[in-house]
């Protein structure tokens, strides 16, 4: 969404640091997608949404651990995912209001 360089390679102490993408790091699209999916599922099937939340959190942690994102990239990605799921959940009611 915005151009932001990835964390410096020197900050990462493992071999995977060379496999990072060259694209912008802000926000984390992987985290946004995982949180949006988990939240959307939780709205209609709470226990399954909670189960889906575990891999979403693991993806977010992995993105920081591998040096692909700063923690703020992941936090904003999660916020965008929550907002997207909320919008999709409320869209039918909003559409009905507009059509009346």
C-alpha cells in the first residue's frame, strides 16, 4: 500500500533472510488476509473462527520473525483485516438500508 523498505538484513540472525520479497513491507498482506478470514468465520461459527485464529497469529509472528515485516506492519495488517471482515459482515445490512 505504501512504500516502506523491509527490516535490515543485519537484524535477522538466520538463513531465511535472503528469501525475503523485494516489495514494500507496509502493511502485511499475509496478516491482513489471515485475520480477515478468521474474523469472518468467527462471525458465523465462533469456535471455528477461534481455531482459524491460531494460524493467523502464527503467520503474523512468522512475518516478523523472518524479517519480512516490522511489528507495526503486522499490527496495521491485522487492523485492516478486522476492518475488512467487519465491513463484509455488515455490507448486506448497509445495502438494504441504502436501497430502502
